[in-house]
C-alpha cells in the first residue's frame, strides 16, 4: 500500500512539471514581449524608444511593466524643474 501511494506521488510530481519563474523584473519600467515558439519577457529597458530599437525586425512588442515601482523612481533631491506657464 505504501509503495502504491509513493508511486502515485512520484507520478503526480513528475507530471506537473517545473514551476514558472517570475515574468517581470520590477527594476525596469519597460519590458519586451517576444513571441515565437517560446513566449518570454525581457524586462531590462529604461525607456520605450530603447525597447522599440531592440524589438525592430523581431516578432516582439514593448509593454509597460505592471510591477515596476514608479513611486521609487522619483527625481533625485536637489533637482528642480521649471513648469512652463
């Protein structure tokens, strides 16, 4: 009986397969979604033009990273910008 239970547990563990890793890197605001046999995301771009240059000629699309922490991406202290009135 014990062997049967262990066999079922082993088969169930093998058939589930590996766990998926985190898709988005929260350190970068723009991700490149690459389409093909293996769909994947490359979250290593700081701007949309930089990502679009990498996506050019590929089956890919640039998207805004939904997990990027925009609150921590503030203007450094001491830098002030004038508003155009």
